[in-house]
């Protein structure tokens, strides 16, 4: 686990662009009503792209006029927020291209039969200034499926996923006081019950009115997700893995305005800034989808969701997304067009076994694009009532949550913990940093590792790694000092002024373990490090109320 590896990975991820060929990927998933979404290249003109292209291209002008087509902007933007996203993208990713491209999204307003929409999609993609066209289903994609009397038992002992291996050891984070402080969480799905006894605090809300056609059991999906992440910490029921978060808000796909996944994801983007965490508890149909055999994969398989995700992560917003329950291999040639887009920056989560084997569960989508795993079975949380239903009251219902749906909030909670810990040092951890730390410090996948779902997080190792990483990148020059030579073979020397002669020196490895210490060290005296293995270490010097840290490399 060398820090150099983290830096290299971040640089490699940063080289990905959004310029890959994206055409020819639209599809009609069934006979239901669809909507035609167009992504125009707006690199020459960010705003009002339709008018710009209409005036510039007579061929496009004729096509629109002859077919009496009308377009409208897909999203309404708060310009202040949009400009902040652009600034953050430049700050964290060196480019705002993934954000500005979202202003090129337009909808075809005319309601037409699917076969006509398909023909228009083909014709529109023939124009070179159209990045891609997408046909979005207007019907929902079915998801995987203060104490009130009577008294609710305490189920924390049943939340084994919180404890050490086979769990993620979130208990260690709690012991360090890391509870999700100062982190806002957004969840995109169907909604949640804010009258549940675990979720009645003001920090829980649904961003928009939920459509009356949404089945109540679908709302329990969000109730279960919210419970894993942030259920109240008390003497009854469960405890959320990061129950100290400041806000948990669901952005429903199916609102009183109709069904639109793209709108829900965009709404979560427009309510988020760098350091927020967005959960995608949703999936979509894979390339070999049929009505009889749903091959579910990660939602960003759809072009528009990928673009929105990339805009979020480039702007410093963390996205944690379910891989899907379709038993799909994303490394197959059928998914090559998806893989060619590059890495969206999201943490993609597969479902692993709730034991120390950490094997892929048979239903979990897998492949090299899947980053981390969480428990896909036996995740005790709020909702449904199949585990416990006290007083026949849905507000006192508990379940054993399953699927990549249960795995995703577990991993999201681990991301939240890292982000919260970094914020305590006035540092916004980037999505690439958080993901890489969790992968590098996680417990390895077992079983058939050719079907990759990644490691399961280990919060003790991740937080200790993070603390050392923060020290190496956020130096406080409280003690002017020089460590030399660096890198070193067998000895190092520390140079500082005489006023710091009463001091403590300690060296730590990347997991936070102390490997050397001494007191009253005198400036420029040798320190023997020949016994250390090659690698990176953190040297800390304390003197009175002052402290300083330096990264050192042992050759």
C-alpha cells in the first residue's frame, strides 16, 4: 500500500475524457412510452445550443422544419450553483468539460410512437454535432426487491456488518468519533418513509412529492437504505453506520410530474456540492435484456446517467452506485461501448457473501469496473417487516436487506466516514482519493476472483491510511524542520532550532502503527532506520504545544 500507488492511480483516472464515440447505443427496452433525449456538442456554444446549431446548419434547420420538431432544455439550472460546479470541477479535476456538457441536453417535446422516435434517433445521430441520442423508458424500472409502542428490541447485535471481519469494522470509526459529521447524503430511487421510527428526525426527507402510483413496498427500499446509513442511534432498533450525517435526502425517480430517472439524478446534482455523497440505489437493463430475463447492470450503463455521474465526480461529489443484480459480466464484448467511455469516477458496488470468504454472490453483476463489495445478504435494517413487524405497524418494520441494494449503502457509509474524517481537517477528499483508499486497504475478495467485485472495506485500515495520507498532504509548519536524506538508506537526520530541543520523535507506517520512538532528540543526530522495510513512513515531532509531520521514504 504505497502512497505512490495512490498518486499513480489518481493520475491515470484523471487522464480519462468524455470524448469517446457514444453514438449507436440507443434502444427501446419494451413497448412502453419512451422519451427522446439528445446530447448536443456545446463546446462552441454552451447555452441555447438548439438556436446556435439551427442558425449554423441549414441541413439541421430543414430537418427540424420539415418534421415540425420542437425541443426543450432537459434541465433548468440555477446559474450560481452551475458556476460553482464548474469551479469545483476545475479545482478537483482540472477541467469543467463534464459539467458544461450537461447544458447540451435537450428533449424532443413531440409525443410520438416508439418506432417513429427510433427513426428520429437514427437521423439525429447522423448530425456530427450530436454526441448521442437516448430513448428513455417512461415507466419505472422495478427495483430489487422515538420508540413507539410496542417496545422495539435493540437489533444492533444483529448488525454484524458493522463489526470486524466479515464486517467492515465501522465500530472502529465510531471509536475514533467518526460518525459522518458535516456530510450531506443524497439517495436516488423511489422514496422512503419519513414516519419510520428510525428516520423521523428532520434530517430525513424526500426532495419531491412521490407519485401515488409508487407501490408502498418500493418506498421501503429507500427506508432500508437510509436505515443502513443513518438510522437513529439509541436504545432500540438499529443504528446507522454513519448516523451523525447532517442530511439524508431522497430524490425520487417517480414524482407527481411523472417518471424520469435522468431528472432525478440531475436534481441530486443540483442539490450537491464538493464533499457531498450521492447514492444510486438503482439499476438498468443490460445489453442482452429481454422481457423474460432481466439482465440488470449499473445505472450508468445509460449514456445520460454516465454523463451526469462524471459531472458530479469531477466536481468533487462522491457517487456510490449499485452494480445491479443481473449476474452480468461487464468485461464481455457486449459492454465494450460502456467501458470505452472511461471511468465515470463513481464507486461501483457488487454483492459479496456475509462471511470471511467475501465471495461474489451469484446474482451480482461483476467485472473490472466494479470497485468494492458489501454484504448482499442478511443486512438488518429498517423497512419491509419480514424480519420484525412490531404491533403490525409499518413504522416499526425491520428487514434483512439483500442484493447490491444492501451492499451499496454499506460501502457508501465507508465513503462517508472517510469524507467526514477529512472534513475535520478542513480537507475535501476527492472521489478518486476515497475510492482508491478503500480499495487499497480493503479485505480481498475470495472465491472465483476472475468474477471481480473488488475487496470489502476495512475501516480501521482505511482510516489509519487516511490519517497518514492527510498528514503527508496537509503539513502544518508549526515546527520548522528538515528531514534528510529523504529518501534514505540506513539513517536519517532532523534539523531544527534549539528552542525545540525538548521533544518526542515517532515514526509510523502507513497503517498507523508506531515503529520507532525517542525522546529529547537533538538536532542533526542520526536516527537508525536500517531495520525498516522499504516503503513510505510518517515521521512526527512534538515539542510543547507544537507538532510537525513529514513523509519519509526508506529505500
